[in-house]
């Protein structure tokens, strides 16, 4: 494989923006060396016509969510997925499967190893034979137990510039904080006591991207992940990458330029590989990681969707969700949103700043707490705190504990249908796919609120529950698989197919998806978000249409159709 010289020149220009010319030249020389070393180890790239399609659905899971005696969890996961959902999924996001010391994997001890308690690189590569895998690049920080940081503490010159030493008396008032924890942590080192930058926790040590050698280790890591089967690489907490005193230290231009360098490298050696940025921030900042639509992330997480959908079903009012969907900017053919409702983390609150009022957020918080959940707070830098995320299983977030199972399942599936209907690629958390509920024992055991949605499942017990058609797990999985199967057959649900919002009834989320290759082919999405029957009338522009969900056919001689939707009914009306 020959590396495009234009791509190399583009990288060098960006590096010169970030670094002094001498450092930029040093990094560039070594990038060329790394590309030459790795080019024969990169799996064959298909150069797909569309980088994503309506057939794409990604499962989000820890490598050890499904466990059984005597087997590596990655093997159990692989076999379980092949047995139950292979026809519904194209990809699997395996959350950090590296050795770690805290934060359920996000405090990585060794980026280049697989946690032996989960499996091996062979298990990962076998999984990549059946699914497009998303790897986490947890590259804002590394574990305090890592060889890198331990080397720094012990005075090893190779690691002395890998971390950020700071003056504890400095002014950090402008720094954006995602946690209500100290920004700096004191460590005893071979060179005396030092205060080190720790954005997320004292066990998660921020990396120093002003050091060219650190940058090259990270670039080598990205190439290593691609060589091991990564088709998507999630840049975790990437907005915090570059630190500059006197600034917010988030979304800085150097961070964007660094992501552009990563994109150039990926495009040069593995053009089918997708970079996806994880930035749990307000929408305007989030979509800035698309760059110009061609030079940064190909996908960004759609963070407003989880809290907005939750608010919609708690209130039975689709108004805010519809207004937000109507305001979304179009994406290029090279970019799209990664949509999700639940994940290993909580439901972020910041992304709905300016969308929901303070009182609406407060009502949502109260409902979550009534449903058995918790609230995590962030430090605002001025001595105050504000809600950062809601920690609860999404199934339980939507329903009062006293509700009947039938209504819980209907409401949950209706919420998931929003995820499957809107523009972008859907990502479904394994505990949503399997109808899990609050794991209070985990919170009690770890003392961490996020554990409420990170339960490890015994495979034997799980299989028994799925075999029982009356169980929540069985009903949720069957309904989701049905919707996914329908979705993947319709070009109108292509992630880049146009989306138009219809405001037909405040209690019905209504959009039209149009096949980007055939404007005559449309799907009207009608989702009753309330527990009451809802009526509406609209012009479908055709005399005949078929509901893809129920199979019912509708006739409207004038093109104007009147419908009555049952509580939480989903209609995908194809004309």
C-alpha cells in the first residue's frame, strides 16, 4: 500500500499549527515510519459505497457483561450474540477490554493488552470476523497504575514529559470540569512532590499532548487497534485533550487539529475505519467535531436524544423532541450521528441546556429518583454544582415501578422506535436489548451510581429468561429485533436519508424519512408517546400506504388520511 503524498502534506500542515516546526517535522518523520510499519498488518478495506447504511445497528456492551463458568467472557458474548441477535446487528462496541484499575475499564493500565479476565486478542479478532467492532481509544488519560505513570513517578526519563505538572496555586477558574473532584492531584515522585492534572479522578492521569513522543505513542496505538480489527474507533472524552492555562481546556483548536491528524492517518491507511467522538456537551460544541464535514469525526454521539426522549415519554408531550429534531443541521455524505438512548454511562443533562427549562429538568430528575435512580453532579468552578447525568436503567427511567409490565414494555419499545427512526446510526446498549432493570446491588457493592446500569449477567439464567415468552427480557428482545429487521430493509432509514418533522399532534412524534436515492419512496413515522389514544389527519401524498410494523394497508382517495393511534403505538407508514 502506497501512502498518498497529499495526505502526508496535509498532516504536516496541521502539526505545524500545533507544534514548533522542529517538533512537527520530528512527528511527521515518525508518522511515515509507523505507517510503513503497519501498512502490511491492516485488514483489507472494502471501500464501501456508503460508509454507513440503513442496515447498520451497533450493540454497546462490556466484554464481560455475559458470563459463564469456565469460559472467557468474550467467547460467551460472541456465542450468545450469534445465537440471538446476529441477524439484527452489524457492529459491536466492546467497551474498554484492556487491563484497568478503576471506572469499569476507563482507567486503562495497558492500552496494548486485553484484560485476561475478559479474554485475549484472538477472541477479539474472532469477534471481528462476524461484526464490525468499535474499540475505545481512552486517550485523554491513563491509569495511575500504568507502566507509563509508574515510570514517571520513579524518575524514568522516557516518561517524564508524558504527564502535566501544574502549580497548585495557579488560576484554574476557567477550566471546564466534568466532575465535582479536584483538578490536580498530589503525587510523591523521585523528583519530589508534584501536582498532576487529573480531569476525571486521581486514578486517571491526563496525558500531555505537548510532548511529541506521547503523540507518537497514541498514533501507534490507533494503528495497532486498526490492525486488530477495529472498524470504528471511539475517541473517549476527546474534548479535553489539549490543556492551555487561561482557557476552558475543552474544545480548543489544537484538539480539533489533532483529531484532523488522526483522521488523515486513518484515511491514508484504513479508509473504511470510522472515527467517532464522544463529547457529552451541548449540541453546538458536539457537532463541531464534524469539522468541515470531511476532515474530523465521521460520527458524533447524539447526546440530546436520551434526555429528550426520556422527557417526552415522562410527559407524554413530543413538542421539545420535535422542535429539536426540526432544528438539526444536515450532515455531509461522509458524516452522520451516532444515536443512542442508553449506555454504560448515565443520561447526560448538559446536552439539553437551552432545550429544556430548569423546571423541566428538575421534574425529570424527580421522576428518575422516584423510579429508583440517582443524580450525579459536576463542579461549576464557582463553588456551585449542577446536575451532570442521571444514573438509572433506561427501562426503569421510563416507567413508574407500580406500572403493569404490559405498559412498561409498550412504553419502552415506543421509545426505542424513536432511536430507530431518526437520522443517524442506532446504537443499542445490551441492557436495553435484553430488557434489564435497575441493578441496585451493584450500586451498594461499588458505591458508584453508574453501576446501576452495568450488571454482569449469568448466561444460563439469561437464556432461561429469554426462553420464557412472558418475561420482560423475551418481550423486549423480540420487539426490538422485529423493528430492526423492518428498518434494515428500508432505504428511507439510511443514516443520510432526509428527515422532515411533521407537527400533527403534540402527543405524537411525527417525521417523514425519504429515500435519498428515490424521493418518491417515503416512510411516515408516527409514534404515540402518551398513554391515551391520539387522533391525527395528514396528507400522505398517495392514495395507498402500508404500515410496515403491523402490515395494515390504508386507503385515502384524496391522499388525506385520518388515523387513531393506540397508546404507545408505532406506525411506520410506507408510501
